[in-house]
C-alpha cells in the first residue's frame, strides 16, 4: 500500500493493490507507450494526412487523454475490419473511435462515451419514396462493412438489401452513380465525404434515426481493465481542463455550418391565409410568414423550399415527413403530443363572425344550438370540439370559403382569424358580415416540426431571434400587417385625437398664465425681503460654506473607502471562483482515479495528544479495494470502523501532520487482512 500524508488539519490516504501490471509504472521506468489503431477514411474523427500521419478529432482526443496520464501512443492505420481484429487479438491496445453497441459488448471494454451522434439516410436528389427507415424495405442500402450502420440494419430488420462496402466514401460514390438506393451513415461524416468528393447529387432525408445512435468511446480488449481505468481518468481530465472543448471547436464548427446548408428544407404553410401566407397572382408564395421564413433562412444560411397548400394537407405532409417545418402552426396541448414548437413569432386573434342584423356572439358559450363554420384542421376546430360543439360544426376548405358561405346566408356564424377575415371581407365586398373586436381566442403562430426533430427547430428558433434583433422582423411586420393594425390612424381619427387633446391643453394654458403672473408678483416681494435679510446673514453664509466644504471632503473620503471595499469584494469573488474551479477539478480526479483515497481528520485530547481519527470521505476506488462502503465509514472513527484500539497507524498519521514530511511503506493491513 502506498501512503501519502499532507500537513494540516486533514490527512489523505491513497492506496493501490500491488499486482503485476504496476511494474511498468514503477518510478524511474520508461514512460508507458501504447499502440493504437486509426482508420484512414472516417473524417473528421479518424483519418490519415498526406504525409501518412494519423489525425482527426478522436485521434487527438486519445493522444491528449493518454498524455494526461503520463503515457505516449503510436498509431497503426488500416481499414476498420482489420483494426477490429487487431484489437481483439491484442496486437494493438486501444481504438479511439468505436460506437458502443450490444453486439460489441462481448468483445471489447469501453470508456464512458465522449460524443453521441445520430445516423441519417442519404439518397440521390431525384429519389422519391424514401423518407424514413420504413421506406427502405426492398431497397439496396450501402454501409461500411462491420460498422454500427450495418449492425443497426441487421438489428431492426427493415427488409432492406444490405450491401457492405470497404469504406463509406466508396458507398457514397456508388450511390451517386446509381448503384444503390440509399446509404445509412453518421450525419457529419456524410457531409464531410460529400464535400470532399464533390457529390452534388446527394442529400440527407428525414429526421435523424432515433434507433441509430452512436455513442463514441475509446475501446480496449475485453479484460484490459488497467488501461481502461487510465483512459477513463485521462478522458475526465481533458474534459475538465478545456482540452475537449478546444478539440471539438477545431474539428466540428466548420463542418456543422456545412451541414446546415447541405440539405434543402421543405417549409409548409396555408395557401389561403392573407396577409400571413398565400399564393399571389403569379401563384408564388407571399405574405408575412413567407418573408419571415426567408429572412430566417438568410440569417442561418439555410436552403428552403416554401410550399403552400390547403391546411389539412400541409399538416398531413408534416406528419408523413414530406414537409420538414410548418411556419404557421398555433400551439395547443393536444398538438404538443405530435409536434415540437418554436417560440411564438406572430400573435393572431380568432373571433366569431356573424351576419349584420343577427345577435352578436361574444364568446364560445354563446354557440349552443348554432351551426358553426370552421376551416378543416384549424385550431378553432380543435377548440370547438373540445367545448362539445362537434356535432354543430360545418368544415370548409379555407377561412375564405367559410366566410363566403356565411355571407350567402348559410349557417349561423364562422370561427375565423380576425386579420384574414378583414382582408377577405374587404376584397370580396361582403358588407353584410360583422367581425367583432372582442376575440374568443388569442393565439400565436409558431414554427413546428415533428416531435423529436429538435436540431432543425433550434436552427429556426436561432434565426427568428436574429431576425428580431437585426430589425428584419419589424420591417416585415410593417410591410404586411400595418394596414390591418387596429391601432392605425386615419385622418379623421387624427383630427379627433388632436381636438380631444388640444382643447383641454388650451384651457390649462390660460390658467397657468394667470397663476404665473400672480406668482411673479409674490416672488418680487419675497426677493426684496430676502435681500434685506441677507445683509444680516453674511457670517452665517460663510459658516455654511465651510460646512459644505467639510461635507464634500467627507463624501470624497467615503467614496474612496467605497471603491476600496468594492475592490476587496471583487478580489474575494475572483478568489472564490478560482477555489470553486480547483475544487471541481479535484473532485473529478478524486472520483475517477483508480487509487483508493480516504480523507481523515485527527482527533486530540485535552493534552494535545492524537487519540483517534475520523474518516471524512472516501472515493469509489477505496470502496472497491478496501471492501468497505462509503456510507458505512464516512463520519466514523477509525477505531470503530477497523475494530482496533488505538486506531491503525495513528502515531504515523500524527507524526506526518506535525512534521509535514510524507511517509511511504508496504504493510499487511490487519483489520481487513489485505496487503498494500
């Protein structure tokens, strides 16, 4: 057992079992050197440079993790199936990039995952009918031989014809040439290889594959526990000290930007909801939501295809995957089960439109016994059904059609959005219709995606924030919505407001003038009185000036003291932050290191003699090596835990605390009958 003691209130005890594997770590021996494997064609994780050197994110991460533990590494390159066998046979010690799967658990031991990535389906631009894994049945799907993608396809049994290829680069090139129907591959790898080979006719399709998740780890041969422990500890160190973040930024930032623009995103919306979204006279998408989507696409460098149609079909397209994003969906608890929503971007009010001459309906509670027009699939249909009015509903293909039927005298009312209703009534001259000012529902448009597609939604949320920050949102709003803003003024309204404000102001102005003249007379009289008094108060004024000067001096001194105090507080905050960071790094190492560590506090009698020590804390390795649980020993006296009086090595511990000199020795630890 190796003992290490630190001078001070606490004593730290570190232990490691003396087994044969430690011989290469004995003080004075050569730095341990390991042989690792590296694939030549799996960018940006593992690859080989033009001068034959191993490179990539995972290669550099492995090198940094081993260096943190005092080890060195050399890389042997080769194709993936060859490297897997080399590790299994023990000819190499570690692989830097292995996706952890149930199939591989029996062959390798894995570190904790350092990166989690999703797979995607890649097809040609002209391919139709493939949107999800279910569409791969009967299709030729190329994968890397022995890769997670091949294991995934065998596991889920989709009925696809699996075509193993020697590399993903080969698989994608053959897909571009029409030899396969699709490739299943890790997403960022696909983007990099498509860029590298200039494959312009390929695209990713659908959402990331939920069941094809790659938890990337370092892998060692089954049973190589000692190297695995070093790798886990080294990986924890580089994650804590910022090395991992620096490597991630180096290898992935530019690639993620490429991924954003590689795939054309299909945006859906209502073709008949002006001024928000509609088809213009040239049958092209137009309106507030359309311009907003294009602004977001510019900010985020996205390639979008805006498709407007009947609302019911647009919703079905989103559910089937033919549409990636809907730009104008209202949030509701029911819809939240099937879709994910961005932050709201545009408010909208719904009203109960009626014909003039009929009673005005101010709330949903007034709809009992009425026949109600509503657009199919609209949020107002959902609301009306939830209120129990389902049997009274008459669905129309659009809000314009609902208003047209109402204007023709059919049915009692229509549940419509206020601004589009005003637009259609004005355009079609339906002067017999009435749109109330009081809304029955205040909702807000959101961007919506299928549930789980958070990465795409995050891009639109980020772009929406950018559009608002840069002023684009305000410009688009002014262009499309100002004519329908109920707060807008016409000339008569302006005159009325001016008269309402100006007349009271004129009246007040007259009163102020009269009061001002009276005040001037009083001020003049008071000024004369003060002039007479001032001659007798000159000395008092001098004393007041002296007091003022003294007060200013005291205030200046107080300000200096305040600044000094703030400086002390700031220094204290910096010191606290540094201490907190130091404690976090210590805790990370303390919990992950393979040596057992116990923190002891010495106890003294009234004469100042050490009589026992309390076990303040132990790490997980202590529990494994010593065989005692932390919950059983923490806070307990050592004499109680080990059943020995006095407590084991009490004199040695007390001597180290007093002298500050470390002590190392080998022992048979009697209380638990183990040699250390």
